[in-house]
């Protein structure tokens, strides 16, 4: 669009001779209430909308018809008019006033609306320089500088000589016909694009029911043989949205120049300013460039960077300058990176597991758990375990780990011996402790003590019972029955007629021993007294196990 309007220079007034000329060439008869003007030269008209205060003339009687009226009006407005149209018997309607009948130049279409007999509105295709509203012997002259395409609430002056106060008898429109002119319609676009990278954080933790931790807060589970330490561990993965960072800003678009005038336009320069910074446009032609009537020239631009404000273009021709602008609006990002991310988990316990997806700007929490029991490990798998667990945001590579320590209680193995009511300690005959028990035919139940050094049961642990049966058939049988918390690993039984087992040393020497590996059962017996040793290797829950 233009930044300023070029108007034709008009005569400041009429001489009497000029007025007489206009009167003489304006004697054409009105047809259907519309006056046909004489052939007039074609001049440029630029339309605007205006509202002006009229000049009231109370002795309005120009001779010579509408041409004379417009000539007289020029003495008040200071502008000479070459085209005119008188509308008699006017009403709400559309009237066609020929611009240049001799050249078939088209009509100036004038529409009258909102007429109530005293006032009216009007609108014209070509801009009007003056409107004369006649009422009786008075007239209101509405002069438009610059010319206008519409106005509202026009009326005739209140004239005492007018039998119809404020009534309108006729309306005359005065203007200058358009001439060949240069006019460019310039439009432009400003398309923005940028990339938004979403940022995330991930954290992982593991908690247990008992809440035991070691070192720098690492969770730990203690699994006791009796099951008292069995518990559930829960892992939590927190994915937090941390906002975003925008980058890769770009503004691009087109400058479209259309020749909407009646003259070829010679474009000498195109100046484009993007947010206050001068930039180059690519039109594919060299300047000066002649843009023919009705043709369009399209130019493009493409600029990286962040700009604010407007993209303003000035198109300069040999005759004029034309402007267009487009506001720079940064809308939604054209590309979004990591808006939705996938979270997976890799652990020693579960392998690789897909936890789910998270979409900005929301975060998410994922949880899962596992039950731990001593029975799942048993005596053979006792000891300490470190279970590492890492959660990963696949798209960003961010990860967070949590380690769970699991300690499984082991058995501590001790020597155990059965002690009956008549038991005799191995000491002082031997340095090691233990008992040998005399029996006669019958059934016995003895305590099984583990770790009772010096045969002092206060230092030992009662781990179960031993059932001994000396049957009528002379057979001696021994059964070991351990309490639930203990593990029977080895058993050895001696049954013989001597207090201690006998072994041969050298060729002819026999000695006593209490080494379990030398125990034998000499059944059957003849019912006489028999000495019995019941030995076992027993697993006791490690007493040092557990948090300190």
C-alpha cells in the first residue's frame, strides 16, 4: 500500500470566463433525473472516507445546470471539477453517472442510503470532491480534500424561504475523472520457524519395608534363616520435566508486488527491514525492473535469527514509493525434540523392561517391587548380593541408578554331641569335649548340644534331640532330630562295649579315640551295657548376621 497519496493539482478558483464556459457546456438535459456530463479528460482519483462540515449558501442560483453548480462550488472549495452528476427526485437507490461517455470509460456508481427526506448517506465508486445538497434557494456544499468515497448524514440548510424546512430538492456530485496512473499493491508475509528442545531429569531410588541402609544410604535387606527378615523392596523412577530451550530461529516469506495501476511501473529498488535489520530479498530479476500492468513480481527472503517487531518493505519506483509490513509472530515451534520420551529400566533382577512414555510438560513416576525371602536362596546361596538397577530416558541418554544390597544369612557349622543323664565327658581323657553315654536295652532321648566347650552346656546351644533305641534284637539305632532353625550337616554314631572307640596303632597296639571318623556301630549286642556316642556337625544361623 502507499505511504502517501499523490493528488492532482487543482485550480484554486475560477475566472468568470471559465465559469461561463462550464455553464455553456453543461446544458445537456437530465435523463431519468441523472445529468450526463460532457466528455472530460481522465485524471487520477484516490479514494478516502471523510466527514466534513458543510458550507451553507442561502442564495444558491447558478445558471447552466449541474456543471455550473460544480463550477460555483469550486469557488468555495478551491478545487476545479471536471465531472458532475445531478440527481433529481432522489431516494434510496444506486445511480450510474458516466465518467467519460465518449470514451466508454465506465460509470461512477453512486449509492444513496438512509434517506429520510432531510438527510442521507452516500457511497461512490470513484472519489468525490464535493457534494451540493440543495433545498429551496439554499445549498450545503460538502467539500472533500482529499476526495472521499463516502460520507454520512448530509442535509440541506434550514432556509426560511424553503417551504420544506431541511428538505432536499436535489443533490449534485462533483469530481475529477481518474487518469492513467501508477499503482502497486505490495503485500508481504513473515513466516517464523524454530526448534524447541524439551529437557528432562531422571531420578531413581529403592526403599525397603524395614528401611535399613548402609554406606551412603544404600538400601539393604537382611534375610534371616527363620524368615523374620523377609520383606519387599520398592523401586521408584521419577521423570521430571525441566522446561525447554528454543533454537534455530528463522523468519522467511515473500514480498508480492502487483501492478494494479494503468501504467507500467519501473521498480528501482526494494528495501526490506526485518525487526530493524536490513536484509536482502531475492526477486530473480535485476533492478531497475519494469513491471507491466497487471503483472506480479514475487520476491523471497530467508533469515536465521530471532527478530521482533515487523518486517517492513519499501518498493521504490521512478514515480513513487510503496510500503507493506508483516508482524513477526513467534507461534508454536515448528519442530519439537524430545517432547515425548521413552523410559526403560535395566536391572540385574528384571533384565530390560519398558516402563512407559512421558510427554511434556508433564512428569511421571514409575514404581515396581519384588519380594525377597531367605527360602529363595537357601543355605547353598547364602551371602551378600548387590543388585544394580538403572533407569534410562532413551532419547536423551540420561540415566539414574539405585543399588539394593541383599544379605542372606548363612549357617555357622559347629560340632554337636548328645548328652544323656549318665553321660561322661571326654575330658580329661581327651582334650576335646563331647560325651559318651552308657545304655542298657531300652529307649532314650538325649539333648543335642552344639559348641559346648569343656562340656559346659552354658557355652553351647541346644539344637535338638537324639533318640537312641537299644532293642531286644541287640541292635542300637540313633535318630537325630534338629530344631527348625538348625541344619544337620553330618552325623557319626559309636556303639560298642568300650567307653570309647578303639583303633589299632602300629601292629599290636590298641588305643582309644573320639575322632568321629573312627566311630563304628558294633550291633547286635547281647543285652549287656553298651557305650554310645552320637556326634553331628550342625549348622547354626550366623549369630553375627544383621545390622549393627
